[in-house]
């Protein structure tokens, strides 16, 4: 089945930037959309942004709109999350996800997560 692996997390100061990557593998990989979520300590998992694979249409949650940018490289089966103007409240484990059917509300494929820590 499809496997997703995130990378690029780390420790940055407030106001800094990070770029996360999520590489996909599997027999075939042709998702309808891929997305980024995060989960901070003591909080529920939060949707951040998604992108359709073919058309490249994007959608952002209010919490990250204007600061984060999602993009993809279809040839490399990779999705990215560019994070700018980071704040301490952005500290969380960041997950990528994929779905292969636009009619399904949830995401069926998930990565293992990568830690992002923003210091003040």
C-alpha cells in the first residue's frame, strides 16, 4: 500500500522558517489530494492545508493562511509545506496525508509525523 514519510522538522526560533517534505511510495500513487495536519501536546489533530494532485488547487485553514504554503512535485511523488513567520504556538507534530477518492471525506494514508519546535 501507499507509504508516506515526512522529513524536515526541527527546532527554529520564532519568526523563522522551515520546509517540510513528504515522500510517497507504493505500487501506484495517484492521489486525489494530499494534506498537512498537526497535533500539539494536549490538543486534537488540526487540519492545515491540502492540494489536489492534478489541478493543484489549494485550501488553507485560517490559522496558517498567509504564513504556510503547500506545493507538490508530481514527478517525485512529494508534497511540501513551506512554513514562514513561525510562532511558538506552531510547535506540534506535523503529519502529511493522502486520499485517492474525492468522494471520501477522510484521509486513508498517513505519514509517521515530524516534530516542529518553535522557541521564543
